[in-house]
C-alpha cells in the first residue's frame, strides 16, 4: 500500500520536473511567426462547418478577419490570402455590402485586382438594385486593366441601376467618353451604337449617335494614315497631308468641333478639348 | 387524446432550469448581434440582423434538441415513460403529443427571441443612415418562421433517435450533427453545382452529395434571410417546395419514430 502511494508520488514529481523543464525551455524558443495579420485561409467547407452550417455567419466571421488587418503591416504574400478570404466571403454571401466595398478599396492597390473583380462581379449580380459594384468593376477595368470598351459596358450596367434620371445620364455619358479611348475602334463603335439603341431619351440617343459617327470618322482617318505610311514609308506630320496625297477627299468635320490630332506615339486620336486658335 | 401530453410538455418545458440557460444563451447571442454591427462600416443594421438570425437559429436548434431530450429521451431513460404508457391509449399519442408540445415551445422561443432581435436591430446603427435599409416587416417574420420549421425538422429527427437510443445524450449529439449536416448541405451542393472552382478532385464527390440529398434534407432551403437583409425575395416556388420537403421529411421521421417506439420493449 505504502509502496503504491510512493509510486504515484514519484510519478507526480517526475511529471512536474518534465513539465517545468519543458516550459522553461519553450520560453526562449522563437515562435513560428509574430505577424498577427492574416496568414491562413480555411477551406470553405471548414468555415461552413465551424459555424454549424450557417454560411452567412461564416461570411461575417471571415469578413471581420479581413476587416481587422492593417494593410501597412502586411507582407505581399499575405495579400493573396486576404484576397482569398474576401473571395470566400463573397462566395458565402455575395450580397455582403461591406465586403465588396473594402475589397475595392484595398485589394487592387496590392496586386489583387482579379480577386477584387470576382467579388465585385458577384456583388453586382446579386445586388440588382445597387449601382456601386458594377461602377467599381468598370473603374478597375478602365484604370487598372486598361480595357475602356469593357469598362464602358460595365459602366452602362451601373447606370441602368441608378434611379435618378440625371445621374443615369451623366454616367452613360462617361461610359460613352470612355469608349473613345478604346484601341479597337470597331468594338468601340459597336458599343456606342448599342448604347444609343438602348437610350430612353431621344436627345441623348442622338448625342450617342453623333459620338458613334465621330468614332467612324476617326476610323476613316486611321485607315488613310495606314495607307499613307504604306505608300510613302513615312509618318504624316499633319492631318492635311492625307488630303493632299489624295487618300481622303476632305478632312472629316468633328460634329463636336474638337477635331482630331496625333498623340505622342503618332496615332490619330480624338481631341478632348477644342483646338487653340 | 395526444394533447394532454403536449400540455404536460409545456408545463415541464417552461419550468425546466435548462430552458432558462438556453434563453440566456439566446439573449447573449442577441447582444453579440448588437456588437457585431460595430464591425460594419456601411451596413450595421444588416450585419446585426444577419448575426442575430444566425444566433436565433443556433438557439432554436438547441432549444428543440434540449426539449426532446428532456421530455422524451430522459423519460425513456428513467423509465418514467411507463407511467404515461399505462393509460389506455396508443403509444403514438404520447409521442405526437410530446412532439407538438416541443413545437409549441420552440414557437414561443422563436417569437420571444425574434422580438428581441427586432428591437436590437431597431436600436443598432441609429447614428448611420444605411443606403439600403433592412426590411423588418413580413420578410423578417417569414425568415423567423423558416428557422422555426428548420428547428421542427431537427426536433423530429432527435425524437426518432430517442425512440431507439439506449445511450443517454445520443439524440442530442446526433440531432446536432443532423442540424449541421443539413444546413451545410446547401452550401456544398451549390459549390459543386458551380464546378467547385475548377477543383476536379472535389468534383468526384458531386454524385455522392446528390445521393446524400435523398437521405438528408437541405435545411438551408429554409433560410430566407436575404429577403429582410437585402430585399432579395425568395422564389415562391422554392419557398413552397422547401416547406413541403421539410414537412414531409419531418412527418416521415415521426412515422418512423412511432413504429420504433411501438415495438420497443421496456423492462
């Protein structure tokens, strides 16, 4: 009996020694990482399972994780994880308003444009009454992806969601102006013509038709320019040279009065302001 | 003659200590819903409603499981069920009476916690005018109703388990697993239906998940919270079919419960 008790006491003592020794040795050992920022993205199903199958709750928890990070302190690879976490939120609850908003505000600045676009596209599909996801999507396409024609299409989608007629008109106008910057003129003309067909107000429709006509003029000028280069082997210095060389009967007259000009690369563009006299 | 069992279930249910515990949990979860709004820059009310509805569902499921355990599971375990079975009525009356008693108790809890959540959401984010307000009328109460139906299906499952279980707490544990599985099923099925983000390994499970839906009801079909939160009204057909699915599944479980309970021998 006594030896039995003794055995237990010895065991307790030994275990205490092992425990204290391990604690003391563990203290100075460096931790794997001290970064408190986002490091892992749980698989979607794990996120749903830990919230008892409640995908909305999973979305809220993941969103709060994404919200509390401080971008200034994050490593580049951690932004990929942030992008993944926010994309997960948008899959769990595509209509989450805060998620698409912060995704647009943060992710593109750190190289996660595609993640932001996925989130915005999902929000735009679900939130049929909210113009902002489509607007942000268009913004990224235009300024970050440099695709003005696609950007204009998305901006048009955003405009359709606006309830105020004046605001809608302003946004449609911006969309039409963006198309002017498209490299592919055929596509640009098609987009503006399609916009004109959908325009509800007559005056706006004729305005858009004028813009399409202007793009056709630009197309005509560029075609003549290409022929000129082929024929002479040099770049025209002034637009008038295209008429003098007989490639154009006359210079097209811009209905807006701004006219056309060569840009720095030597490509003919639409002027954005009236020519200085 | 099943209603006396419902009545006694009500009396026992309202008196029970555990109920107060779950009620406190519900109140705490509503508090969490209120606080969660602080994490939302643009839609505080929507977030508190969202988190609150999640809390409401957890509370209702726990309520339902707890009551089934308390009113049926434990009576069988302690053999006190034998007193009820000495009455000259079929055993099914006892079981159905208890089930409807539990449904009534859960309905009462839905109403109370729903009202609490309603008040919480009303008092959230009063400093900020949301661009897209939440809908606290019919959409909100329809959602609460959907969660009640969800809990009713889980209760029917736990009741069935308790008719053959010889292990205490088994109905509670299996019921919880059933609630989690049924609710997750929708998310998993949708993920696979959309091609699993191109993950072909995962796509191999698609037929399995399809087959599982014959056994396990997709409880996420009873969650209509996008309606009060974002004004995205559920499809009428999907709503009706979801209710029919839930009702038929629960009724089937009740029939199975009656069969196994009638055959059970108590020593």
